[in-house]
């Protein structure tokens, strides 16, 4: 059994390296295995998840283990935090580590995701971490918020999980919601990473094409993947 001190987001990488092989654990069972490992670490599942959050946030703010999932995420979150201005909506927040980082930095943050379990988990645990994050159960393609609801909309490692056309819909929705800026971050891959549920690949030219379709000023850059920043 894994102890509370060992719980953090690097478990995802460990599962990928050790169990996600044919005949042992396929991608469709990944979430089930991940949840089972975390919740087995304490009699109270919320205490296990709280340790998971605290350990992950500490790694993302410190020196994560080389080669781990946290080490891959850390520079992405740092770049996103540099680009965020004012009130922020994060689409596809998953566990909400980026949203929590931004809340700790003083931003008003809304964290949205399509998965009820993770949205509920973030909503329960953010106050116990001493952070104020508003959660929103929503599809990033149709967010129940008014036009110009926030200053910045983030879609960080989201649209690679969607068919290409749906990614364009998410970008259009993000532009509708943002008063000032939209930030899209994606991995650069030759083929979609099926383990992580990727469906669409991107390169710099693909991001530029997305930016050009918006008709707004934009920049494309590379930093541990690709970044499209659209400014109003």
C-alpha cells in the first residue's frame, strides 16, 4: 500500500510506466486504478485526497522528482501563471492544480471541468487548502457564463483531448468568455498519446492556423509544448 507521503500526481506516470500495457491495464481502466490507489492510503478518502493535493502542490512549487509527471507539469503551470491576467477561468481543470496555484497568487479563479467527480473533489478540498476557487461543472464547448465573464480564459492541455473541430469550438467559446486574453497550451506530438487520451496532434503551424482563424492579434511560442495566446 502507498503511504500518504507518497501520494501525488506522479502516480499517473508510475501507472503509465508499470501497468498500462496490453493484458494488464488498458487506458479505460486508468482512472479507476488511480482512484483506488489514492483512496486506499487512508480510512477517510478525503484525507487521502488532501495528502495527494498537498504533496502535488509542494512538488509543483519546489523541485519535483526528475522524469515524473510533476516535473513535466511544473514548467507548463509556471508559464500559464505568467500569462494569466486578472480574473481567470480555467477550462478542463481536471484536479485543479493550476487553478489552485492562481488562487494562491491572488487571482479570482473559476475552475471548470466536465467530470463531476473531480469538480466536486476540488470544491471540497480547496477550502481545506486555504484557497478560494469557484468550481463549475461544464463542457468547455458550451460554458454557462455570459460573454466577457473573466479577463483570462485558460485551456491548458485540453484541446489535444478533443477532435480537431471540437478544439476550434472550445477556442471560440474561450474568446467569447474572455475580456482580455485566451491562453491555449498543447503538447507537440507526432502521434496522439493514447495513454493520456489525446485525439489531436499539434505543431507550431497548426497553432498559427488556429490563431489566424480568430481574426484577433495572437502569438505562438514554444515552451514545453506549444502556446497560443490571443489578445482582445
